């Protein structure tokens, strides 16, 4: 099945690169019951989905780099009813980069030197030309990213409280700063 206007959602389990008969790169989106081919590369699909949320692939990566203290091959967050963390298996600039949704990974294991078999939550599997060690590092980075996002949200919730004293700030004409009135 091929579709042009697909957006990533909670049901998206993974995104693998696929070339058509003309050699053009497209995204094969892994869903619970099927997979579909989208007329955009994996990175373009992620970027298009993020732009519908008011950000971009670059912005999501910059934010993840900030939270994870500058790293490479960073995961990205996609908002929906639930937060989706997508993580790359290699550098996103490589055309063979595969992306997985963290919440859809059941387990992964080395199947031979330099290859990893990933089992998704629906029981389907994807075998990648990536070592288990490398895949594990990317998976752990995505877990750390998700944990830090949740922890930051919890800290913000603690900071939202009734102030001890009400204030009213006023910027008076000719003044540079607001003053408590």
C-alpha cells in the first residue's frame, strides 16, 4: 500500500528506508497490522509530522541535543495523545537509517556479527545491519531522553503553586524595567 499524506502517530512502530524502481528513497512505515510506503524519505516524513506540531526535525534534534547534553544520533519527540520517542539506528544523514518508536520495542538480540533482530510489540521482527551493542546504545539513549522529559515535566508541575504574595508588575513610562506595585 502506498500513501502520500501519512503522519506519524502512536501506531507507528518503525520507519525503514525503501527505494522504488527509479531509485528514489521512500519510507516504509511499520504499523501493527501492516506496513505502508510513504512518498517521502524517513527524515522527510518525520520533519513533515513535526511541522504539523509547530516544530521541525532540526528543532526536535536541537532540543534533544540540549536535553541529552550534546550527543549524536539523537532521538526525537513527537507529541500526540502520548509522547512518541523515535530513535535512529544510525546517523539520520545516512539513507539506510531506520527509526523505531521506543514504546513498540519488545526485545532485541544479536543474530550474527554486526546484525540485530528487533522484535516489536506485535511480534513482528526486523533484522538490521547494526550490531547489538550499537542498537543497545541508541535504545538506552532514547530511554534516557524519555526519562529526562518526564522528570522535567514533573519538576515544572512542582513549580506551579500558589504564590505566597500576590504581585502586580507595572512598567512605568520612561522606565526600562517592570516594578512591583
